């Protein structure tokens, strides 16, 4: 996927600008670009993505500060995201040749080319509703990919027939390599996590929504039956980091409406401050929060400076060690 993106981007950059652009491998992130026509020593450490959405800007800003000369290359960068990248002085290049480079006495800005829309992988079961549930487990437990498929199906609560389909989907997209008949190794798990966040938002999350509830009092006073109901999003982030004051409250639950009302004094309300979603994993009864990856995803999707900062804390402390 990355090779295709970079090949098309470099080709269209030359067609649009008339300038050669070269990529060196075996450098930080996904390579290093050199653009001789812009002057001696004009080079960028690059990160290649299929698309760039608002929740990814903070990580790009971090990379820009980390590497100095940094550029993101993507098939598609959403218009508002491009505006934000330009405001932060972060260079970018789309596969259609649109680009932004601002460096000392160099300024190059092209935004006239139409987006090259990618054909979505047909039949890839790794990113369906069922596949995303399996990936959610595997992102937390990477060694479980080598469990017997029947055991993995039991752990993830999906049909046994779905497991080989998910594995094939991961192999097709390059996130999983097969060493032999029984052993797999992971590739680009951070990229897989980024994609999981995007696909979760559009494929899985809409199917989990239950309803909204009102509550009179402080949410921290609610005593949850943890194996059945857990905090997600901002309240979970507050519990995990003590860094965020929640404004939007999310619950994940296996309890029905009557039990939520009876056990926690929640009141069904169209504009209630608590949004309830179906819990799709086996919750640790000792923990009052959803798993960190889900909390991380909700913070990024909600956006905002404080949420993004908190997401970074959760990623560094709870997620990165398992990637």
C-alpha cells in the first residue's frame, strides 16, 4: 500500500511541478525525500499514509517537532486537515500532486489537482464489524494471533469461520506475515491501530449505539457492575490519567435499559449527558474503564487539544508497550 502511494505521489509531483524528487529508504519513519531543484540540502523525513484525518494531526505535529524537516505523503488529506497542516507549517504531498512546502525562503503550494480516490479492498473481512472486534482483541494481545483459531474465536466471541477470513484480510493488507503453517508475525502495528480507529468510527461504532441517559449528580458517584458496564471516552480517560475533566460521558454496557435505570438511576433522555453503547468485549471485572485502545480512539475522534494530549498519554503508557 505504501509503495503504491509513494510511487504515484512522486510521479504526479514531477508532472505537476517539473521537478525531480527522490526517496531514500532505510531512514527514520518511511524514508527521506530530496528535492534538488529547491536547493542543496532540501530534504524531508516522510511518513506515508492512505489518508489523513483530523485526529491524526497531533501525531504529525509531534513528528514535525521530532525530525525538523518532516513531510506527510498521503492518497487523500481532507481539506480542513490541509488548512491545519499549513497553519502549523507541516509539509505535505498528496498522490495527485497537490503539495505544501514552506521552508526559509522556499514556498511551494499547489491545490488544483483532483483527489485520486482509492478503490476499497473488496471482500476484506479484517475491517468489517466482526473483523474489527477481532482486531480490537489482537491489538491488545498480539501474541494471540498464534493461538488455535478455535480458541481465538472463543476469546473474541465471533464465529469460528470468521477467524481465517480476518487473518487473510490482514495478510492481504500487509499487516501480517506468515512464517510457517502455525506462526505469524506482525508488521506496522501502529499503522494498523490508526486504521482501526478510522474504521471503528465508520463501521463498528454506529452499530453499537444504544441511547442517551440523564443523571442527576456527579458521574463519579455511579458504582458500576464492571463486568457488565464500563466507562469509555473522556470519563475513562480521566480515571486512567487524572489529566482530563470530562465534558462528554460514554458508557459501554451489556445491561438493558431497565437495568441501567434501576442499577444506576439513569433516566432515558434524548439530550442526556450520558451516551450508552453496546459492550463488544469481555470486560475485566476489576476495571471500571473500557480497554485503553477504545478510550484512545474515542479521544482522538472527539478531538480538541486536551483530548489529544490525553490520548498521547494513554498511548505512551498503555498502548505502545503492547504494539
